């Protein structure tokens, strides 16, 4: 990576100039971060400890919670530290690491959400083949494929991004390091277009996952509507709603952040939208699943009772 000798650090976007607002941002982010740690941590512990939840749906949910914990931990602590210490600096290699891990984790999360759509499709449309198609080995392979593909995608994108010469300064127009903002600092249009082409290839894979999710849910809804009893239809819908809500939240915040019309763009709106797609999904996902899933609620309640009894 040839930029290491010319640029030693990047300057991230500051939330505010006034010290009071910087401290407010710190405490706000700290509260969100702790809520995300608590919610995802409880889901991970509950699924790992309750043998009744050792089924494919909860195995994938455990992986999703680990990804959420890691992704929010990649960016938010540095943003909190900058607000607390009134600085904008991040080292060159710190920025490169942040780009790599955040891209890897977000990519892996989307691939895992695609796998979870397949899990719901098999459970509702092919229930007699569920144990065969989603055996323990198959689930481990699919989860490993989601993680591995995400990290491979991030390796290609991060290495390509930080191999281009940067001569447009070192100020990143974002409060964390992300590839589109780094590319804006490139020296030549040819380098920029070449790297954007690589991003478009990754976007095509993401679009393929999106199409797979849509087709899966079309088949799921068709199968559910053929269920004769209203109670059966309601139960089937309830198993899909948490996943559908997480996919909608993940896609809506990400798409609006990166594809919003330039006519409505402003520095303040860009900052607010970035915060939404960065911190809201990891913090809200545990709430979505725990409030819409009775089995998980019962297991969480049992875990809370066990913890209270052992404290006494």
C-alpha cells in the first residue's frame, strides 16, 4: 500500500464544534453502544445455553448477533473517543483496519440474512425436508460461507482502495472510514473509476442476494396463504416477521444512506443518516427478535430468573 509514506493519518468528520455538543454525542453513543452490547450479548448467551434453541433459525440468529456486536464495535468506540477527547484524527492503518473489518462484517451480515431467508423458505415451503436440507453440517457450512465471503469481499475492496494514490488531502467527509469517502481523495479519475468498478461488482452480488430474498418471500407468502387454518397462517407469518423486519431495516437505512438523491443531501442529513445505518440495526435487531418470538422471550425470561436466583 503505497500511501503509507505520504499520509500518516486521516481526519474524520467532527459531530460539532461546541464542547457541550461533543460530550452529548459521546453520552448518546455510549448509551446506544451499551444497549447493543447488552441486547446482542443476552441473545448470544441465551441461544448458547438453552438446548431447545439449538435449531437452524437460532443458530443463524446467534451468528447475526455476533456480527452486529463486532460491526458496531469497529466504528463506534473510535467515534466516541474522538468526541470525548475533542480530536478528529485516526491513523492511516487504523483507518484501513476500520474499512476492512466494517466492510467484512456488513457484507457477511447481508449474506447471513440471505441464508436466514432460505431457512424460512425451507421451514414453510419444504417442511418435510427441513432436517435434511438444514442439517447441522449444512448450517455450519452456510454460516462459514457467509463469513468467509464477507471477509474475502472486504479484503479485495480494502486492498484495492488503499493501493491508489491519494492527493486530495486527508480529510474524510464522514465520522468513520468508509470506502466511498476514501475514494474521493484519489488523485486521478482513472483510478477512481477502476475502484468504483470493483465496488459495482460487489454491489451486483448484493443485488443477487436481494433478489434471492424477494423470491424466497414470494414463495413463502404463497405457501402461507394456502394454509387452511387462520391460526396456522398466523403462526407461519410470526416466524417470518422478525427476519423480514431486520432485512427491511438493514436495506432501507443502507440504501437511503448511499443512494439518496443529491437534491436532498446536506452535511447534517448525511451525518444523521450515517448514524442511523451504522448504529440502529445492531441496537434494534435484538429488540425485534426478542419481542416477536415467544420461544426466545421464554428463554430470556428463564435466563433472567436463573441469574437473579444465583445472585441471591
